[in-house]
């Protein structure tokens, strides 16, 4: 009996690590492959938020948070997987620093909302994911604006207004991610039950 529990725990840990690695890779692909060089205050448009919404919505709070942290750690270590092929620590101190720092927390927020719904026996639908996603968008918008304001030495209020230009695109990414995540949970209803 103890051997079976130990084997199950080992398999669950291996599955968790694999999912975290796969979703970190998804963020990297969405950051580099779809980066458009124009944007407000030099922040490029990417599909990063789509992947981050999926991390939290599919993996849950803890695994989603760690998937985004892994992505950030690998990029900080020198692999060119940040927007525009950037890497190292410079992006954390640059115009995108606030966004990068907020990303793990965005996945965490979406994951917490999805997990709460799951624990309450509420189906993980696109609407549930959207609730967490809207909160995550607000956190990323504010943190990103703080980063831009500090880097560019601009007034926070005007920077916040300028960075709001990203919100419509983020909401579109959220809508797509919510539909995808809901489909994943219908196909794999025990995905959030794994610990």
C-alpha cells in the first residue's frame, strides 16, 4: 500500500513537472513567434498573455505560477525567449519589467479563481476563466504601467492611460484562452485534482 502511494506521488510529481515545462515553453513560443515590434512606450505586442491565461486556467494556481516562473528564469539565464528575442536581466529593469514581474501573479490569480470554482463543484467554463482573467489583466496593466513609468520617468497617470491601449487585445486573448481552457477541462475533468 505504501509502495503504491509512493509510486502514485512520484508519477503525479513527474506529471506536474512535465506540465510546468510544457507551459513554460508555450509562453516562450507566444513571446517570440508572435511579437510585433510596435506598441505603447516601446512595449511590443505579443501573445504572452494568452499563454499566461492558459497556464493559470489549465494548470491551476501553483503549477501555473511555477510555469511562468520557469519561463522567466530561463529567459533571465540567457535564452532569448522574451519578446523580440531579448534575454538576460536587462528586460526586468527595462520598459517591460513591470509586465514580466506581474506575469506569474496573473497566472496565479486565474488559477485561484479556477481552483475555487472546481472545489465548489462549479464547472470550469469560459465564464469562470474570464473572471480570473479580467482580474489578472488589471494586475498586469497596473504593474506594467508602474514599470514603464519608472523606466521612462513619466507621470504614472498618463502612463496608465497609455498602457490601457493593450487591454482590448488582452481581452481578446483572454476570450480565446477561456474557450480553450474550458475545452481542456471538459476533456480532462481531473486535471485540477492532481496535486
